[in-house]
């Protein structure tokens, strides 16, 4: 149990005169309760209700079968009928508990909406925990980056004309486990050609061919610490528009990463990203965010136009840029930054010279 985080949450209950605080982020719940398991966000579903004196973990029977609930935490388990009616969410059980406890004023930092209740936004105590993690979490993060490098290298060496999205995705998934990860952070995505123009596309039987773009997006989790990377490559490209656009966007991304440094306010970084995107005329194709942490969803962590946190030594960031050209192609990059010393990018592998067609590098050191 993370008593420091729990103390901060209960401090908000007292100061805001709340009946309870609701936590919906699975990684926040696990870290607060001291559950050291590596599940991705679609494998388990819990809510945690914190009152002045009690903790209630609310979930479905499938999720409860996968975790050992710490001593002192009360459980509320919905049945199969309940999760079916609530779209596989324990929301019905939560409502019953709130009614039983006569909760009328509830705090949240996860943008929760509950009918007939007064929701009060409170400071998120997890922000500092994830934004500036301790040495143990940083060590795991670095190890995860090393795993990602090995996985991506094997994937790139497997590229060839005619390979399918599914085949390459399977190679990546197998390598994730063979190199030491405990779980995929989310379903791996490999998409080619026109499929890359759709941000919601999934891997299918599309075969790799000339003038295709390739988007590879995967992540790993170990000891409850997740990491995600995304890369875009071109394959045997002769299309002038694709080559020019790809070179422009790799240049924009490089400038964006280079701008991230100590002392900058997060919104400055956001504004700079939007400025250089607009200068090249790609604002209509850009899809936010410019920074998206894998293991925490909260406004304070995101680099956005309203983010006020200062980037300083020890900060963890997850910069990304995403561009989509409907019916043609998409370009997406994502990395992981740990601001320490001079070299920030933990995932700066196969990220240099990407404006060169990846087919030129097959058979050569990546």
C-alpha cells in the first residue's frame, strides 16, 4: 500500500469536505494498493472508492480472479449479468455502493461523470509519481526500452515484399515475450499502405508492396511499468508526394524532440509543435496528442496548450506526433524521454535517417 498517496487523497477528502474519492485508472489503482502486476488496460477492470476510513475495490469476477487483493481492502464484485448490462463495466455495483454509503459529493482527478452526484475535481497525487518516478521504476523503464529495441530490430529484418501485416505483427508479439517482457502493453499494431491513413485500422492480411508506408506500434510491460513506441517507414518508394511528405514530417518530429529541454513549461513545447506543424502546412492532417503517457491518463501529465508543469531533471515524457492523409497514408512516431543528463530519448533506436527508405537498409545494420 502506498501510504503517501493514500494520505494525499484523504487530505483532499478532508479539505474539500468530500464523502469519497473515485479512482478509475487501472495503473493508479495498482500503484496505490501496491499490486505489482503487469496487466494492460483492457485485461482488467476496476474502480477504487476511497473514503475517510475505508477502501473499496469494485470489479468483475474475471478481474478479481487475476489479482490478490491486499488486506484491509473491501471488495464489491459485480456478477456476469451486471457487467453485461453495463457494457463490461462494474458501474452498476459502484452505483449501489455509493447509494449504500450515502455518497453525494465525490472527488475525482480522472474526469468521471456520475449522475445525481456532485463531482469535485481534486489535485492528482499520482502526477508526480509518474512524471518523476523513483530509481526502481526508471531502471525498469530503461530495461523495457532495451527490449523494444531488440523487438523492433527483428521486425525490420523480417520485412520483405509480400509479408502480411498479421505475419509481421506475430513476429513482434513472439519476440516481445522471448526478450523478457511480461506482457504486451496493448494489442500490437502493424499496418501497411492505405491502411495507415486510418488511425483506427487494425492488422489484417494486407501484403507489403512498393510505395507502401509501414506503421509499427507496440508496447511492453514489466513490473507494472509500461513503455510504448511507434515508428513509420516507407518501402521501395518512388511516389514523390509520399517521399516529400515523409521527409517533412520526420524533420518536424526531429525538431519537436530537440525542443524538449530543462526549464520549459509544457505548454511552450505544445505551442512549438503546433507552430512547426503549421509552418509546413500539415495542421489539417495532424491528430493530437503530442504527448501520451501509456500508464497514466491525466491532464497534468499531457503536454497540451493548458499544461503548466515545468520540465525538469527526472521528468518522464512520451512525445508523439500523428499525421493522417485519408485514402493515402499515415505517419506516426512515438518515443519515451527520461530527462537526465544530455541524452533524453530512451527509444532513440532506428530513429535516425528515417527519411531514407527502409528497404535500402534491409540486410544491413539497422
